[in-house]
C-alpha cells in the first residue's frame, strides 16, 4: 500500500534526526526530466534539481542506459585495488575539458566536500604550506574542513567547533552589499599583514559563482586579482566548481568566463546525472604532489557513477546544453526583471547562464529580507513549482531547473513564478 505524505512525515520525524533538514513535506515517488511526482500522485516542476545535480534532468535515457550496461559488468572493485578503463577514460575527458592549458591530471572521488578536501590536501602537499584562504558567503561542504572553509555560520557551523586551524576568510565582492573588487582585494592583502604570512598560504579557494552564498558571480577583475596574488606568492588557486560545472553557467565550467586559469578545479553535482561522483582536476605537476596512497577512497570513482558521467558529457555536447543554458537563463532574467515593477522587494536579479538568482530586500529599509524570499518560495510550491533559497541572509531564490526542461514546461513555470511574485 502506498504511504501518504503525512504518514511518511510523521515516521521521518521519529526515525531521523532534526539535523538533517528537509524542505518539502511531500515524498518523491518517481521523476522524469523536470517533473517530480509525489507518493500521492501530485506533479511538481523541479527548479531545484537535487541542488544543481540534474543539469541533464531526472533519468535521462542515455544516463540510464549507461548505468544499466555497467550493472551487467561489475559494480565495484575499488579503483585503487583493481582499476578499470572507465575511470581512466573519464579522467582523460575531464583533463581535456577543464579550462587549464597544458598537461592536466584528474582524480575521482564521491562527494563535493570530498573533492574540496582533497584539493586542499594536494595544494598543501605541493607547496609544503598549511594556510588556506576562502571567502565570506562561500560554501565548501559539511565535513570538518569543509565547514571551516565555508563562510556562513548558520546552520552549517553552529555547535560543531573547534574547526581546523590555518583557515582564513576574506570578503567576496558584492555590488549590492557595497563590497567592491578593490575592497575585497585590499582585505586579502590585509590578511597578509595581520593574520598570515603569504609564504605560509598553500591555497586560495573560490567559487566562480557562489552557490549557497547567493549566486554572486566573481567579477572578472577580482579573478584576475586573485590570479596575480597567487602568482606573486606561489599560492595554488582552486576554483570550486561543484555547483557551477557542467553547463550551469552557459559554459562547461564557469572559469571559462574568465581570462585567467585556476591551478585546480573541483567538481561534483551534475558530473554524473544523479550518481555520487566528484573530481579534482588540474596541473599535472601539482596533482602529482601527494605520494601514492595519499589520495583515494573505497568508493572513489564508483564504476556506475563513472559510466553515468560519460553519458552526461555526451548529452551535454550532443544536445548543446551549454547553449540551451545560456538561452533559458536569458529568458528567466528578462522575465524576472519585467516583474520587478510588480514586486518592489526584488532588489536584484543576477546570474550567468542558467545559474540565476533573485535577491529580496525590505522595500522600506533596504535590509535583506528572508521573509519575502520564503513567501515567494512557499507560494510557488503550493502551485507545484519547487524553488530553493540561499544567500548569507537566506533572502535569495536560486533557479536550478534541468537544462533539458521542455520549453512549454519552462514557460508554465514562469507563469507560476509571476503569480508567486505578485502575491
């Protein structure tokens, strides 16, 4: 007998801890492309996509076929015990795709946080230094090191300290909140004067577009400034592309929007179409710094996830999803901008490609308003549209629809959004 949402919700509160926060009070039964159906048969348009995991949509046929074919061969050997061809060929493909010139190497892992932690390990092994600099508003994972790197206290850090040492934060540029590129870079130099000698810094890690931080895109002059600082002091520049990768910003990687290169790139989420897989890719001389055995993991580079990732890359290329990302994102931005006259609380619309967000502030005070964002999210969900909030103040709505969403469904979702904003 099929369970009802209310009954499952009651069972969840008894069986699972409150620390695993759950947004929706309905339970998924099945999904296809950009649509979810709950256990009671109601359909929802999914503009969350598993938090940016499903750029190729739920259950893309090519991804399903690839997983099924691998199931017929083997599901696990532990790559570092008995290796397999799929891992090697995926590493080769990623090495060719990342926007880093020269010889690259790639190591596969399981989660985004795991990729970030290993990128830090690689940078420390390469430089022989301990320090790491991240940015306000950043999100780099829920592991102990990931939390230390993350630039947002609630809910990620409350009650979990102490955190690893030699982690420092600098402001991330935000024109809406009065943080210019010049001010952000000055603050970085200030860290070198007051907190840590740059000769002790192994890495600077930055999201080209902050995810949890509110879809704040790094300005081009800021990224050039970071590259110059890293070159001056021998620091490894890490681009965290866990959320921005695989077409979300209109290019395969968000760093392709810039005229500078990182040294390492982390990726996960949409890499494998819903299967758990992550990677660190970058300059071979840096990637080779750890000794044999220093990198890896029992499930790292799982064969089923690797097969799915090959299919995802094929789909992105053959269905021209980067171009579609740019087109859908432009439509959404234009639509949101047109609604601003009906929704004075919408303070800013921003984004690259289909990594689009709307930030809400109280029209009377100009202060960030999580209440306005939550109200829009709630109204949309009642009408069958799943949206996510984010931002340091929780006042930003981010849009993460599958890039494969049918145009008619996308247009219908915008109509729902219009009504939610008007209310």
